[in-house]
């Protein structure tokens, strides 16, 4: 085996702070994956970009997250995101029954009701709408709020705070981004404490009520309740909003996708998979090595940070023919793309994410013949999160 030292080159192969990279990181991934799929970046982390290595590492139980430095996002170590076993196992168990296929059918009833009401208003008031502000975000936020058993209020503040926290989970947050994250956590803690106080006065049957029951019996700490609720607010709307908005954008740009979704129910899972694969909402996950490992013939010592670029793996040409193209004839194999991660830290809510996307896409396909872009699409991508902030759509 060989030990790879820091590669010296005239240019940084992953200029993750640049506007060009954040707009479209995929050419950078492709170039790095072709030359050095296991790359020691000058900034001190290992960049992994090949599908096979990523898939193996996602399921490697020797890797950890508890020692990662989240900076001002450090409270997330009290959630599933930032905990290793056995703490991770204990906290995840408190969530599990809320994301079973049977439970998800209940939550998507809420999604369907919200979608129908919003589309009714769109049809009555105008022939165009913003697919983010008028549909994807309010629908996903209402669903996660109902699951938690809390009012779907303060949505705009939750969305802004969530995005500010996400910026500190990138590779090199600026001082301003770190300060924004700290302020966002302060806001979230106060917001959730208010929700908890209301729950103590008027208990219900949502997931936050369950968390409080676990706290009372000693299964969860108060900090774990706060962090877990923060995480669920975040992943319960931010990533799913992007999945839905990106899917609508693709259907507007490529009418055959909408037609196929409408006319070929057997292809609907393929369409959702391709939407997730083509532009993955969260571009990477981060792990630390707890013991020496070998990846792609490269020896990596213990105590190193691995950045697993799942967005790169989802466009690996050794796995996906024409990786930069949306293909309606791809294998429907649900386990192939890496958008939901994998292993013990794989996305617990992926069944809900898929179900919500199907509810929205089905409603659009049934109500409208065509979707068309009605203005410029506005993005707010970071190196970590892909985000559409405005998506004007005209319908017929």
C-alpha cells in the first residue's frame, strides 16, 4: 500500500469557496475523481469522490462523527447527526416509529391536503406561482410541523435559521457565517423552548411530545430534545424543499419528464431517484477515522477527517452512464444512488422525503398539462447545500 502526501498543484482542484464551484461543483468533482479519487486536500481533509469508495465508507462502522468540530453548530452533537454509538443508537431509537412506512402514510395525508389547498388557490388566483415560496416550502414545513405536533408558524424564520446553521457545516465557514450560525442556534433554542413550554401546558401526540416523555423517563437529555427538534425542523423541510423544487424545475425544462410521471406510474420512482442523483441536496457528509484504514489503495491514519462527496459519487461514470444527464431508463434500484447517505447515519426520514415528493409531483401531473419556467431561477448554493430560492412556474 502507499501513503499519499498532500498533493501540490498550481491550482486547487476543489476551490469550494469560489462562486464557480458553488454554482456547479460537478466538473471539479469529475476532474479530481479521474486523477485522485482519494485526495489529501491542502486544507487538511481527505476528499473522497469515487462511488465505490464512498459506498464502502458510508457503511464503515469504524468511522465516527462525535469528534468532528462543528464550530458554532456544536449543539448538533446532541442529535443523531453528530453522535456515535451507543449515544446515536439510543437517540435514533426515540425517532424510529415516527418514520415507518405506515406512519409516513399518515404524514403524507397532511402533505396532500396542504398541496391541494395551495394548488386550488393558485388555479383560482393566477396561472403562475413560485414553486418554492408558494408550494414546496410551505407544504414540507406544514408536514414536519404536524409530525412534531407544533403549529406551522414562524416558517420563514425557521428556514432562514436552518440555512444559517447549514453554512457552518460547510468546509470553511467564514467568520460572518459562523456568527450567523451562533445567532441562528440562539434563535432556535428560544423558539423550541417556547414550543416545549406550550407542550407542558397543553400536551399533544406529536413527536415533540414523545421527546418530552423520553426526557421525563431519562432516555433523552434536555439538550438532546432541543438538538433533535432543531435537526428535524431542518431536514424536514430544507432538503425536501430542494428535492421538490429541483424536480419541478426539471419537469418545466424537460416536458417529457412530467409526461412520463403522469402516464407511467411505474417510472415515478425512477424520476425521483434521478432528481436526487443528478443534483443531491446535501453534497457531502463528513467522518473521522478512529483507526488506520486503507481507501482505494491509500493508507489513511487514525484521527483524520474524511469528506465523503456523495454528490460526486452520484455522477461517477463507472456506475451511471451519461452521469450528467437525466435518464428515464435508469435502473430503479433504490439503493444505488447515495443522496440519503448510508449506514447508521443514513437519513432516517428518507421514506417521508420520497413520499412528499410523490404527493407534490402527482398533484401537478394530474392538474396541469405543462409546467413552464416563467422567469429566472434564483439559487443560493453553498459548498454543502444546494438551494433554489425562487422558481417562477407558469401552468397550463
